[in-house]
């Protein structure tokens, strides 16, 4: 009996905190008032239709943002306008917190340090906790400077680096937004050069499509005249395989009279043993038989 209990404790310690949750407790929109439920479902659909797909499925992008956006006045503020803006921020923060999956997926509403025209931008973030943790493990010197470890809550990682005035901010965000090392190196060095000379470093962009469009979604800067390498092409191939699977599932789930985005996510996350896990999603992706490198080269 004691041995059985010890074995159970050891096994349960390796499981996500939500491994035993019922299906309805994964993105529990049914518990929300109708207006909040509609907004939550719209947010999830927007995330999946854009680059957030690659945060939730596969963790290619440890974090994605921008699906919720606010502008809060901070200078010479009109108190009524300020209170209204802050209430909208808090409303979204409370809503998104109900979509988080402890140990796997965190939703947060976070501010940017810089301001513009007397306003501070505040955006929604979705953070794949395992992917963020892995990025921290891969770059201990960069993240450890701020005392960040693989166990640090992902939203705290963002907040710590967002106010960093050094180029380390660009390097950290590059890795967290899913860019390969060569792109992170180029972008960081370009920012250092701009600060030293005042001249903008010209660049081109490597594009990875999303459901909502071919360009401007999962995208990173590269030098002018850059020829994509195997690293870039493999990343895009993996992303496109995920996108093709999402398109197939979306056609079956999204639209009038269909189950909806939450059911799509729940079914995609369901493992063979009946539990629900983000790690169950990418193995279900239908891989193409051969890599057609020229398909997406433009």
C-alpha cells in the first residue's frame, strides 16, 4: 500500500497540473456569461487564425501577442478616459486568465514600457510554458542575468525584459517570439548599429504564412539579399504542415451550425489515453510526403 502510494505520488508529480481536468474544463467557455463567452471564442479563433497557432501547436513560437490591444492614457490624463481604459484592460485580463491551462498555456495582458503620444500600449499574450522554459534552458546566460530560470512564470519573463534598456531585450524577445539564432543575431546587431550611428539598417523579411494571410504574421528580419537556409526552410515546412492541418480542422469546426473553435481545440488536444495535452497536437499533424522547397519560396 505504501509502495503503491509512493509510485502514484512519483507519477502524479510528472503530470501537468491540469492532466485530470474534464473536457469542459479545458477553455471552460460554457461557464461564462454569453457576452464573455462570445468574446473568449472570438479571441481563441483570432489566435489560431494568426501566428498564435504556432504557439499553441508545436510551440514554434513560445509566445505570440496582439490579439487583444489597448491604449491607456498616462500623460495629462482625463480621469474618466483613464478609468474607462483601465477597466477594459482589467476585463480582458480577467477573461484571459480563465483560459489559461496551468503548466502548459498562460494567457496574460501585459504593458509595454515605451509610450507614444501620452499613451501606453497594453496587449494580450499567449505563452506556451514548456516552449518558454526550453528557450530559457537553451540560453541560460541571457535569461539568468535577470534571475530567470526554466521554472519562472512566462509572463514574468516578458515583464523583466520589456523594460531592459540594453540590446538584450531584442535578443530575448527574438528567441521568445520563435526566431532562429541567425535572425536574432542580425536584428540585435542592427539595433546596436542604429543606436551607435543613427542609421536604420536595411533589411528584408522571411515570411511564414498563417490562415489569415501569407505575410506579416510569423515573420523575422534578415539581411538584404539573404538566401533562406535549411534552418529557415525546415521551420517554414513544419509551420505549414501545422497550418494545413488547422485549415482541414477549421473547415469542419468553424462556421454556422458547426461545433466551434473551442471544440476544435479540445478534440485536437485529446490524447489516446483520454487526457488533454498540447503535446498531443503536433503528432496529429498530417505531414507531407516530401518537402517542396520551391512551394513557398518567392
